[in-house]
């Protein structure tokens, strides 16, 4: 099968594992890839992956639009990661009933908790429609028109399929940098209820100390259930009368474990990779995206964690926000370290020189693919992309302060209420969401971020409210922020704010939001002038690579569509020594001792230490090692979005849930390092042991029926 285009000379691993790179679509899995899977002990027929009611794809779900999951019972139980269920768990938590801190166990269907806006999607079908779009004139359009054209076709297909079956929806997504397009049909289920969650100390054991690291002991899972209409058995909005789903397929759960070299396969929804990206694009990723991201997130995370540790109510409000922010704060730091340590930009440039030589000899895309032009285009937009990252991390959808969220929303996206034909009656209002943010924490975060943005971004991309801060507030950012929160009507929850009445545009937060939107427009203008040309060149570069290697199977970059990756269980060399391929109960008990000595991320309830100090773990003990396995390593090719992906053995049985990659290969979104890249999974036996021993969830254990 396809190996890396450029290799890195490293010390060979002591493990017998060899890496199989690739995130493969299932419906058209190359035969050469399937044959390699069989050689590596995959035992099921080709048809068992995609075709028919019993195909493995039918038990794997898109969880919430951001993670993956797997159905594990005939009554619609879904396993995903604890961090994927984090917000659902948090939203049900209060100081009196803190499910985030103490965990949650339902003892009956009636006790399972519904979750507004949470859904799971099952993929029904996927197919290549490139030729169809070409026949409609896609390739005759200017670059700026292509996405609008594809969107219009998708909207037309959505209407058509809704006439046939209102429970279905379709998506058209580009593959291979827009050289191909696939149509995917999904069925969405919107009544998804929380069934089981461990305390945060176990579901997120190790916290930021262990995030992206090995060895790991995190019991990263949560349990949900899909409910359906009792009459049709199909999707339905939440109703107390809905009943548990009877799925076509669910994953058999195995207690048999694995050994080094055992076949391992993940199927899930990897979010985004950029492995076809040019060397110039990688440089932009490192310096204009990753670096500004981790610099800004560090500022706000330091403030959040200080307030969270001082007040339990604040912790509940910000737990999920902090976790989301810190995850890719650390990822960005690690990716940049990997890019530099392996000389990735230089390696990619060398491969591009190989393509140039091939292009000269064949004439393929001669006069179209222009490396010098691509380099200059990236140089021209560098400062604007860097500014956009700082903007998004400070003021955009990733920001954590309520003032900015409301100020931007009234400029773009707020629902206007009032009587038709009477502009003066038009108003907006914000519901009381004080359970989601804290007044003191928010104000301190915004003041710190305002200063940080100004210190980092050139003057041309700074909003004009900085002049007000200098003139009216003598450079005091906190005083400016305090006045915004105090004087703006936008912060009066439940109050009608009339948008066409005198004084509206003089509201300080409205003026603040107008300034932000104006600045964003300036940044985008400088980026838009190059984006189409860069996209064309990157598409040509991908096309040249595919043609040059047309005798080899090639997979497309991840785009949050269902993908399969396969490989083996096994260790790697960590700091020059064998990493080991699993962790044990003894290892978490040792870390818990550090928690007792003040290492916050290793703190856990005494009962957890007691349960994991057991002398006999019964049927959950690994038969080969005689140990209780907690987490394990494989070389499956994963990225963000794969969280919660089922990990199958060669018989198609569930052996774990993928939840992380390793620090040593955080550049894997743009480069798959065959020696270092590892997927970290939570052992399914650890999951079931905790459900049984801590949760006393006998009804769920029986329902799952692991063997």
C-alpha cells in the first residue's frame, strides 16, 4: 500500500509493528488495501465493511458533528469518549448535582437524560459524483464560483431527497483538494440521552499534564442512548414517549484483548488533515496559525483555571470551555515542535522538486502548476492570515467572553423580533445564560486578550476602539471592559433592545462590535485577494502528485467523512527506550499517589484508587499478561474528530475507543511519521470494569453482552 512520499531516517523501533498510513473511504476501498488488511489478519469479507445491513459502517456514528461513536447494543447504546460527552455532562451539572465532578449513572430508561441539540448521524451511502458535476459545468467556472455552484447542487439534492424520505440529508464534499467530489447520505437522530459518565477525575484523568502524552491511564468514555419514534422506529425530536432504538447493526464487544502485532482498525470521522499541503502552506500553518493560536489560548487559559480553582460554580461553567481551548493549545505547540524537529518544510520542498522534475519530463499541467507563483502568493497573505488567527482566537467563535459574543452577534446573526412593517418595533434580546459564564472571569479574560491582541498584531489590523482606550481610559484595558459590561444594554439579559431607535448605535458594546466587524472585513479583504489563486495551485499540486503516483492507492485528506484506518497494536521508541504497548492498573495507582501529594491532574476519589488496587480483576484481566490493561497503543492513522472512534480487532469486534494521539507525532495532520505516529485507545475491558465496579451498572453490562 501507499507509504510516505518522503521518509525520515530514525532509529528503528524495537517493536515488530509496521505502519499502514491512510484514512480510507469505505465504499471504494482499494482492493490492494483490503488485501494488505487480510495479510495483517483482518478476517472479514470485503462486503462486511460497507455493504448490507450487517456492515460495520452501520454501527459507527458521527457524534454531535465533532466526534465519533459506536453502537454497542440492540437497544441503541452508544459509546464515545468522555471528552466528547463533556458538554452534555456539564449542561446537566449544578453545584447540588455535579455530574461532572461526581459522575452520572442511570438505573432505568426513565433516568436517562435528554440533551438539547445533540444528535448522532449514521452514514447511509456514499458515491463519487465528480463526473456528474463536470457534466453540469463545474470545471468551466471561475474558482470563486465553484463552492457556490456545489452548494446550489447540494441544496437541490437536499430538497429532492426530503421528498422521498424526510429523515435523510445529503452532503457534497470535495476530496483530493477539490479534484473529486463525493455525495454522502446520512440519517440523523436527535433524541440522544446521557446514560453513564464517570467522574471527571477518571474520564479526564491526567488532565493537561498527560494530554497528548504516553503512558496514559485515562478512562475516556461516556455512554449515551439513541431514542426513536415508537410508531415508525425512525428519527424523532425528543419526546417522553420515544423508545430506545433497535439498530440494524451493533458492534460485538470483545474481552479477548490483543498482543503486539494484533490487527487493529479504527472507523470514524477524522476532521481535517493537510497532507497534500505545499511546503509554503506548512510554513504558514506553523507561523501564522499554530503559533498565534497557542500564544492567545495560553493567556485566557491561565485566567480561567485560576478562577475555576477558586470557585466550584465557576469551574462548572468553564470546564468545557477550558478543555476545548487547552486541547488544541497543546496540539499547536506539539505540532510546531515536530515540524521543526524533523525538518518537515525542507522535506516537503525536496518532494516538490521531484514533482517539478517529473512535470518537466511529462508536461503535465505545464503552464498551470507554478511553484514560484504559489510561493509569492503565500508570502503576500502571511501577515493577514496571522492577524486572522489572532482575531479568531481573541474575538471570534473561540473566544470565551460573553460581551464579545453578544457584540458580534448583534452585527451578524441575531434574530430580529417585532412587528412586520414597523421598523421601530424591531428588537433583539438575549436570554439569561448566567449559568454559562461568570462576570468577573469574563471581564478579566477580555481585558487581558485586548492587550495581547494589540501587542501582537500590526496597526492596520487593530480595531479603532483602541483609540478610545488610549484617549478616554488612558490605556487601562480593564477599566474599558468594566464600562462595557456596566453600561451596555447588550448585557441586560431578557431586556428588549430596539435596533432602530435613537441611541442604539451609541451603545458602547454595539460600537465595539461594529469596530470588530469592520476590522474583520479588512483582514478578509487582504486574504480574499489570494485565496482562490492559492487554492487552484494547491489543487494542481495534488493532481500532479496523484498522476505521478497513479500506480499506487492514494487516500484523500480527512474532511469529517467516515474513514477507515488499520494497522497493529504495538509500542514505539520513546526517548530511545521501548514505550510499552499498554498501561496497567498499578500505573494509575502510582499516579494517584502523586495526586495525594498535590499534583492536581492526578487527583481521584479514594474509591477509584481502591477499585484499581484490586488483586483480581476477574474476566477483565488480560489473559496474556495477567494484568488489567487500561490504555493501549496502535499505529492507526487518526486525527481530531476520531475521538470516540471504535477500535476493532480482525474479527470486527470492539476492543477499545480511540481518544488521543501521541506528542511525538503531533505533525501527523500534515505528515504521517511511520516510526512515531500512535493512536492511544482506552481498553474496552477497562471501560466495562469501571461501569460494573464503580457504577454498579449491571443492566448495561448485561445489555452489552461482552464475550
